C-alpha cells in the first residue's frame, strides 16, 4: 500500500475516534485503588496506562494489521526498539495516557493521543480528553473537529490574536525546572495559563483560552507520542507547530526523543516568538550559568 486515498483516511479516522472513546472509557472507569502505580525511570506508569494501551493496540491491529501499518507506543516501544525507524509505510503513534501524574492526582488534565504517520509526518490524529468528555480529530488538509458524546463534530479554529501582549502561553504546573522558569520570566508573552498534559495544552489553544506552547531542548525532551497527534490537530485548526528554527518535526526516526526545542502557536506571531526564544536561550546559556 503506497498511499491512502481520502476515503481511506475517513475510514481510518472514524476507527481512531471509536478507539479513542473506548480508551477514554477505560481511563474514566478505573478506580484509584486499581492504579497499581509503578514509579519507573521515565515517570510513573499505572494499570490504566497499560489497559488503555492494550485496548488501543488490539483494536487498531485487528483493523489495520501489521503488513502496511507499524505501531509506536509509549508503553511498548522499549520492548520492540531496534534503534531503527519502524519500516512500514504507515505508523500509528500512541500515547494511551498523556499526563499520568495529573491522572493520578485526579486533576482531569490528561489525554489520549493517537496519530498516523506517513513518511515521518502525521496525516491523521485523535486527541481525547476523557475527563472533559471531548475528542479532537484531524486529517491532513481536512481540518480539525471536536466532538462530545452528545454533540456531532464541529470544526474548530485557533484564535486570530496577532498582538504579543494579547497572547497567553500555556505551561505545566509540575514539569518546570529553573531553566524553563527563567525563560518564562523573559518570554515576550507574559500572560500564563497552567494545564497538564501536552494534549491538554494544545486543546487550550484550540479552545482559544491560550495561544502558545513551548518545549525546551534538553534532558526532558518530549517523545514522538507526546507531539505527533497534538501537532496535527493544531495545524489543521490554523496554528503552527515547529522547531525554533521553523523546520517541521520529523517522527519515527532512530531516536524517539524530539531533542530540539518546539514552539506551537495560533500562528500570527510564530516566527517572532521562535526568534525571541532562541535569543533568550542563547543569552541564558551564554552568560548566566543556567543548568539545562
């Protein structure tokens, strides 16, 4: 299978939406007493992560098979990692529970990410917010939509705010080191909002309650499954999502970490903010002894 036609994408996004809602039910229905939290090196993992992951993989594989479709999941990549990109022409990239710490704390600010790659770039994406009862989905050149269990899909667009003073940057409450705090103190956008999970942050931009998200290069670099689905739902809603130098992200490489900095925004001030961020980091790391 060399390519997917428009009808193929429509069928696959319908499948991914159904799978996303099913995984959302698993996460919502699991009780704290059943979490069985394991504090592993890369962060906590719960029985909910595992259960949602099994559900998503089993359902996608039952429909798509493994000949043309590969699978890159946060919960299984270490057991299948070969140091090489997954060879199939299409690759599902899955984060069954983005924001495990928020899930454990009961904030509701967690998400499910499902993306489909072709040639290292997303062509289909689902980001579900189980606690909020919302699911965003997008296909390449097809726009972004949001749906709830009780309302049909409706298109969503990012804000048109084009003055830096009017913008709001969305950041984590807990995933902040001193380096990131120093960046925010000097960042041109001074309005701030705290939201857990990358999917939740990008959803805030879609809902026009925020406009900018920044991920710094360094030891806590996000992985493919953190960014692939959020990227497409943002860009298909009119936003931008790039490295600081303006280049697009590449997924399914030999390393799943996105080591270079990433900036996502509603668009109009994107280039300026990328430039400003690069300048601020150069000044911080050049003369102020900031630990990265």
